[in-house]
C-alpha cells in the first residue's frame, strides 16, 4: 500500500474563458504499473530477515544480522525464507525446474541461466509441422500446405 500511495501524482486542470484559470480541478492518479512493479521488486530484493524478540510483554522484530540503523517503516521484512523452487518439493507443491523448457537466448526470467538454477540445460532440435503458403479459395475456404520446420528447444538439467 505504501509504494502505491507514494507513487500518487497530483494533476491539475484549469477551466475558464480563453484559458483563464477561474476554476482549477486537481486529482491524484497512480503511477504506471511497471513503475510500481520496479519499486516493489527493488524493495523485495533488499528485504531484511528478522526474528521476533519479547520486550516488556511485546513482541518486536529485530534484524537477524547486525545493522547500523533500525528497520525503517518503508523496508520489507521477512520472518521465514522462501522455499527453493529449483528442486521438487511435493510438501509445498513445487515441481522444480528439471525438464522445464527455457529460452537459452534470453537473460533473466525465462532464460535458461536463471530458470535452471545454475544446473545447465540440454538443447535439442525438433521437427514440427505447421501451415504455410495459405491461400483463400473462392468460395469459401483457406487452403494451406503443410511445411516442416526445425526448431531448437532447451530444457533444464
């Protein structure tokens, strides 16, 4: 909520004869979702791992690792680590990434380097059949040839 409310921008429009500003209407509008997404991702990657500590009948969060400054209200914190989705874990419903298709030409999300969790990947060639050289035939259907095409696919080791 904080990230969204911080991204609100004030916009105003003047109303009046010949561009005068007799009446001014102002409103707040959200930033573009990609801008909000980038900020959330940044805060997520800098999240602080915490543990709870009892202080005078109250439970407070304290950083697991020693820090110079206290946790700020705009920082993300987490209490337990996320599961490792790289490996199969039926208990949490994770099928892992073994055998999953990936894009070896891409970096980041969807790319083999990230998706395969550093285990590498297999690349193989598959021949597929697809419609090609399609033409409209009077009246009233489309006639196509079947063309074969060789494509390279990659799956995680």
